[in-house]
C-alpha cells in the first residue's frame, strides 16, 4: 500500500503510526502541498492548503491512501474520496511553549505569542488581555526554534503533535480545555482513500476507531454548520460518557455544552446555541 503524506517530521511520524496500525508493508510517498510551498499567511491561502495536493495524487492513483491531521481536512465534500479510518485520538489539548518552559503562568506581561489561529488568539486574549498576538508560520520544529532564538516569547502547539515527535512537555505547559478548547478533530489522524476502492476501504476499516470517529464527526459537523472556515475562532471537543455524546464548544467568547445520543444532532444543537446562521 502506498501512503501519501506531507514531508514534515510530524506528518511522517503520523504516517508511520498508520503503517504500524495496518501491520502491512507500505511505501511512504511525500507530496508537497500549497501550505508547504508558500510562506504567505494561512488566512490568505484558504482552506485545504495542506491536503489538496495529496488528494489530487490520491484521485490520480499515484497513492493508495492519504494520511492527514484530521483538523486540516475541510468539512465540505471531497469528490471521489472518503475517510476510510480515523485512528484512536491522542490528547487533543494545546500547549504554550516559552523559552523558559514555564507555561502561561510564567509568561511575562506584554509577551509576544506567535499563533496564526483565530481560535488560539481568542482564547489567549480572554485569559491574558495583556499579551500581544503575532502571526507565525512553519512546522513544529521551526516554531520552537523561533521561540528559542527570541523571535517570539511563546507559541502554541498541539500536545498530540509534540508527543508524536517525542518532545518533552511539562504539565504546567498544557492549556486546560476550560481555558482553550482544541480545534475540531485536533489530535486525530485521518486516512483517506478513493470511494470506489473497496479493497483499501476494507483494510482501513480494520483500523477505524469508532469512539474517535463519533466524537470528531460531532466536532466537524459543528464546524461545517458554523461556516467551515479556518478563519473561525471555533473550539470544540466531544466525547462519549455513559453512552451519551457530550460536546463542548466555544466561539468568540461564547461557550456551550450539549448532550445527546446522535453526534450530528448534538452538533446542530450546539450550532443553534452558538448562533450559527441558517441552522434550523
């Protein structure tokens, strides 16, 4: 099986996780995406910048399956493609990395924090109105290096990604979900394949994690209903408890918690609570 992926250290680590789960011989093929090739701000490049080129390779038959961070996948229909597997989710929380590695409590007044995420920006400003948010680009290693050499006082990264890279993270650096809800799908790895490829779909079904898929379905449906844009300051985290889906969500300082049996119905109820337009 040929697995397509981005070429960053994190993308390759995630693809090796998929290969191990498949317990089969695979070839890893790197595909350069628009997001990798451009240094322009993310909001100027639009949605799908880290996945479109890989999806094109999948449709062309150059690869058999595509490995993505689920949070990078747009919520709209991907013609001819399906998500064949969502692997068990790692810790979805965010981490604030400073050069001193002391977390948010140790961050100086007026510190410069690098993030291009409207969600992280909004949550940090609520917690610490004194800090200055500045845009940042680059993979995990690049962002850590920018903090280390003083370009920024801190940056925010996903805990799951840091752990997949083997980085040490201290408990005080992890941002509690009460302060910052993760992006929809954060911490989950998705594997796409061609909708008509029954052989690959069957192989991927064997590694699909039902609880993770149900939770991330709720989060991503909420994102879709809220407009599906990477410019949206939406945090969402769902999970199963006692046979019931619980979805916590926030946008622009508003926060809600919704419970129910059906992930999509829960997402719709949360969208109504958060004031999504066009949701009946």
